[in-house]
C-alpha cells in the first residue's frame, strides 16, 4: 500500500510577466520535493499565495514546472508534450475546482459523460450508463437531466466530482472544493471524498483553506511561500477515518 | 479523434445558447448569399441572353470586302539602333470594299465542312424619306430565303409577310426601330436615296423585331435591288454571312477564309467584342461589390465566434482540464463557424431562388439604348450560381472562424481555473 504514484523532484515554478519593456519574474515555488502514495488522502494547506494551487496544477499536468521533474507512476510528465498532457489529464487525473465549472449548456448526465466522450474510447451508450452510475454514487441520480443553472452550488459540486471520476482517474485533485459552499454542503463533499477514499481506495489530493477538512485527511502538508512548512501523516492510508 | 460528434454537440449547444447573436450572423450570411446569387443571375442572364440572341440571329462569321493587307517590309522590320533599313512603301489600290465574284468565293467557303451555310449581302448607307421624315438608314440587300436561315426574320415578323419580299422586286422590310422612326407601316412607300442621288420608291412589305437594337434599326431589300442602288455589278457584294455548325470552331472557319480568299473574316465574338468586354467589366464591378457583402457577412461570423470564445473561456478551461486537446477546442469553434455558414448559406440559396423568381416576373420598360431589348429583367438560372455562392460563403466563414478558434485553443486553463478572474 505504500507505493509512490506521484513524485515531485526539486520543482521550481517561476512566472515571467512582460510588463511593457519591464520583465518581472515571480518565483512561486522555489524548490519543492515531495511524493504521494497510492490510496493516500492528502490535504495541502497554506495561506493565499503560498503556491499550493500552483503545486496542485503542476501535479495534475495542467501547468508545467519551470525546473525540476514530476513523475506519475514513474513516467516523467514534466517532459511530455501538450497533446500527451491532454490525454493524461483525461485518463489519469480528475479535477474538482472551487467554482463548480460545469458546462452550462449540458445536463448533469452529459457533463459527466464529457470526459468519457473526449477520447472516443467508449460508446455513447456505455458512457451514459457509467455516468448514471457515477451520479448515483454522488447522490445525484435524480438530477440527471437538470442543467447546471437548475442546481444548487452543492449539487453542482457533486456533479463535478462525478465528472472528475468519469475515467477512473489514478488521482483525484481538488482545488478548494468547498471554498464556495455553505457548511452543510461542505460536509457533504467531505463525506463524499472520505467515502471514495475508503471504498474505492481513491488517491485524493485536496488544496484547502479549511483546517477542519484538512484534519480529516491522512496527511496534512502545510506550505508557506512555496516551501513545505509541515508534512504530517496523521493516519495510514486505508485506515478508517473517524469523524 | 475519430469521433467528432461530441465536439459538434458542444459547438451547437454553445451557439443555440446565444440565439439572438447566432441568428443575426446567420442572417448576415443568408443576405450575402442571396445578393451574390441575385447578382450572378442578373449578370449572367444579361450576357447569356445577349449571346444567345446573337448566336441565333447574327452571322457566326462575317466576311467583308476589306482586303487583308499582305505583310510587307515596313511591318516586318523595326528599325533598330544599329541598323538602317531603306524601304519604299507599298502602294495599294484603294479599292472599294467589295467582294468580287462572290459566287466563286461562296463556293470556296462552302467547301469547308464546318460551314453550315453562307449568304451574300450588300450593305449600304442610304437616306430614307417618308412623309416629312428624312433619316440616314442602313440598307441591306439580301437573298430572303437564305438570309432567314441566319437572321430568323420570318419568326420575328410583327406585321406583313416575309416571303413576299422575294416576290416583290421593289419591296422593303423594316426593322421595328426604323419603322417607328419613319412612322411607316405595311403598304406605305418609302423613298431611298442612293449615294449617287438616285431615288428609289419602295413598298413596305413587312416589319420585324428581333430584340437586338442594331438589327432592328436596319431596312432590308432584295440583293439585286441593293446592287442597283449601290451601283455594284451583279457579281459584287459587300459581305457574306456564314453560319457554322460548331460554334466553338468558328475562328477556324474565319482563319480558313482569310487564307483562302484574302478577304477579312471575323467571328461573332470579335464583332461583339466591345459589348462583351463591357459586360465583362460590369460583371467584374458587380462581383467585386457583392464580394464585399459576403465579406461583411464573414465578419459577422467572426464576431459571433470572438464573443463566444471570450464568454466561454471558463468552459474552454474546463474542457482542457478534462483532457480536450488544443486541436479539439479549435474544431469546436470551427464547427460553430461552419454551422452558422451552412445554415445561413442554405437559407440564402432559398432566398436567392425566390429573388430570381420575383425579379424575373417584374415587368420593366425596355430601353432602346441597351443592346438587347426585353420587357423584363433577364435572369439566368443555373445550379452553379447556388453551389458557387454557397461554397464561397462557407469558405469565407471558415476563414473568419480560424482566428477566434485558434485563440480559443490558446486559452490557458490555469489562469481561469484558479479563480474567477
């Protein structure tokens, strides 16, 4: 149970902004190294601007490091090309964002089907069945045919989670998934994540402000100014979580 | 990327979400296509009906009495820097422009298998007098039976009897414009004054209208009478009209005649070249203007796409985060452009068809100054007007979609997903 699936080695992220003739470069992550184990439920915390979201996007192949290397299951993703990264995001990662970000023109079911259809590996019929199953898993089976604007924020976020799970990702990445929700809906999302981790041994990495949420995970990584300030494993992966 | 259905679906849903804007740009394309089809139809209708009339009622090749100039040294050698050429200018006999021994020449011409028939004419500039009206008039002497095979007078008669001309040595046939100018009708006697002052009193046996103003201003008599009026001996005529059996080879006939007889022979295209060139120029201007109409419609498509891309950056970021490739994002927006273009152009084709029907049913007063007389707009109808206009609009829209679509692909998901910016 202790095999490493994500490994970051001396990752540096510097953003260069050209402001007129002036070149301003900002280092967000100076030099960070860490790894994640399969089945681990981790939380990355830290103040705003500490680079925790940037780290999550680097891990999830949404962004590329300026220096350093990132491996997913021993494959170096930081060396891949744009097209390969797109496939990787589709097959290996599932994302949940702070703003629920569903496609407004599509129903809940269609939104969940979208990652499955993107690569054309499955038939529409099978995608539909799988999506319905996932919606059931997140407790949204009765909202299949609703458009996002007919749903509450909490409901939208659960659908976003279902979508993130569409292609059975190796890692579920969440960026402030409860940042925009009230406490009741936040609680629902925590429980959902816990359930996914416990029942499916789903690897989850969550970026959050929410200490309460962070405490319920296996591992809490606190980042300040792009450096790891604290990295505490509170529980072993696979162990049950008390609430 | 085998299956693009879902990309098409995304494109379509996004468009239908912005109904008003999509329909407006669609309408732009429709109007552009309609105007394009109407303009092509108008221009081609005019040119085609003109050409058709000419082919039907004018000679395909015209042989005139003008001798071809033999090539002589002053035309062959250009004085250069270091050469000195002395020459004496050739002296020509300035003959009257007549075809001598026309029967022999016609025999020669008719040996050409491309020639369907030939008929001799005498063309004269005379003065016509009727009542108080005195006007210069182009008079032609013809052999009525064979002339009819070219100029189809019999079909164009509006009063009188064409066959009577052959039996009436002093008969005269008037074009409708000439008849109007003189206010003459069948049975009247018109005086024709020859160059040498002789006056011939001729009886109007018929009036015709071909629809081509050039021909309808002329008057026609028997060949013998015209030779008499012009003072030509019986073996001389001024022109020979030829009909060929293959229009595409008329220039071969003309060349052959030039070589054989040394008389000038021109094809109908050469004769009508100034009118055809004018038509061509007008067409160019019209197409140029219409091109801009479609171009503006293309801007409409670009506009819809640009706003769609701007408003959909969130969705684009999401699509990228769930693994859509740049190329697939591009395809989504190209699809949007194509959907607008194809629906718009299809509607435009229907509108264009309706426009042609409406315009060709409107009666208009004909102007006598135009080349072809007609009581309504002469609209062409051809499938290629539609396929061309459709294809052109789709092409313009496709080009208009490329830049917004590529901008869409360039959206950086990280910036948008971080938070609402």
